[in-house]
C-alpha cells in the first residue's frame, strides 16, 4: 500500500484515525496511531469536561486549555508523528478551537458537522497545517472548493468522503435518506476525485470513511479509487483508547441489531448503540438539567429542552456510565471481540514487516 500525502505531510500508512468525542479519541489514542504511522486525530468537542481546567462555569476557556494539553500529551507519545484535530463546524467556539489547534501544533485539521467554509481564514497564519473537509456528496465538495478558491485562493489538501450508511457519530445526511439504498460511497469518492481533476487539474487525495474495519475493507476502498481510509470504531477496543473500560465493554457486548440511528439535538442524525436513549432523555429532560455549556450553535436541548444534552451524554459515556451515557459507534462496532493494541491493528492492516520500529517497540 502506498503512503498518503496530505498537504506537506507524508503519512507512512494511508490511514486517518477518525475523531471520536467526547474524549474517546484524545491524546492516548491519537498519539498511539501517529506513533504507528497513521494520522492521529484528537476530537475537540467537549474536551473541557473531565478536565482539571473546568469549574462548571468556564466551559469555553477550559475547552481551549484542555485541547492544548491533549495535543502536548499526544506529541509526547509520538514526537515526530502526524497529529491533528477533528473540529465540528456545529460547535459554538469553532473559530477558537481551530485557532487553538494551530497554536498547539496540529498538523492536520479535519472538519465536518457542517461545511467549513471559513476554515482557510482561521488558519491563514499557519500555512503548514493541512485542511481536510468531511463531505458526503460531490456537491458539498464543489461548494467548499469554489468558496475556498474564490475567497482564499486555495483548495483543500484532502477530502474525507463519509458514508452515512455506515459511519458512527453525527452524519451529514437527512435521516430519511440513510439506509434507503440511494447512496453509493465509492461513486462519491470517484466523483470527488474527478471533480478536482477536471475542474482544478488537482490530484486530490480522497479518504473513504465509514464501515472500515479490517484489511479487506482497506484494500477494497483503495481498489475503488480512495487514496486512504478513515477508521474510528475499530480503535475503540484498544488499550490506548481514551474511553473508560465500561465504554469499550459496550462495544464488546453489542449486537448488530443494537446499533441504530438517533436524532441529535444538534439537528443531525447519528449512529449509536441505541438501547438507552429513553434513559438519557429522562436524565437530561425529566431531571430538568438546564443547558450547562451552550456548546452548540444550534441545539434543540438548549432552545427547548428537547431530546437530551449531547455533550454531557457523550461525556458520561466516556467516563463509563452506560446507563445514561450516549455511545456513538459505526455500523460494524458489533464486530469487536477483544481488547487489542493499536500496534496489533496496524500489523493486521499493513503487515508487521513494514511496521514502523517506534510502534513495534
């Protein structure tokens, strides 16, 4: 398998570890993946929670401090690794989180949950930082490319194409369109590549995300035209994943039929282990817990006490509360059957012979 080049960064193996919040992919996991030769991503959403900087009243200030701390710790694990952040457009402090990522040394920013139309402006002082939007359609890639080129005279350094039929977490598609057979991920991958080649004469790296679990999935994605893959759920049941053991056990326990779609208060559908959604709602709504942070620009919980508080539900799960915590996952999470190491996953995917010595040791 060929290395992956994104912007000025040469990645030994064509794999990005997907961002998983809250604190499911923090310094431990991102550092381990980067140490093994992939791209390690810290999910920036809600990092203030469960950090020593949070007092209960300073969410946004603590968020920035916690992010910088996680990047510092990740680079202690992989000093020469390619470490970046996943920044959700939907969060209230998006601009500040992107700037803080750059200030703290993120080499790549992957951005979704909305169209990151102003991302180049936020990173203008950091030209070495590679910018990678997440899309689920050729149209979205076109909108981003035209806006970025017209306003900032640049194009993305790579594009992640996320399959809403298989990916975990928040999904960039209407609920009624997910799983109805209308979406073809690899037709979209090839369409995005063709668009940049024909419109901009650019050989754009396109990363396939969603449903990637084993070597066969990686090889299939590359054969279908992708330049690399983004993998998230497979890394949850690793020793290095930042989630509590109870969170990992939920993956080991879940069956295929336990995984389904929910509507997030962010206004986006999401894929999760669904058996406790009513318990989550009861905790946050019937318990009359008011919006504690204002973390999202638009939120049905913040505006009308609908559904539940997404960031606190994710935080509770990450700490091990399986009763009232929300556990996001991809469609293949049920395949998890053991706790392994990040190095063992890289061995399976890419072969032990080619494994970077730092990871093998």
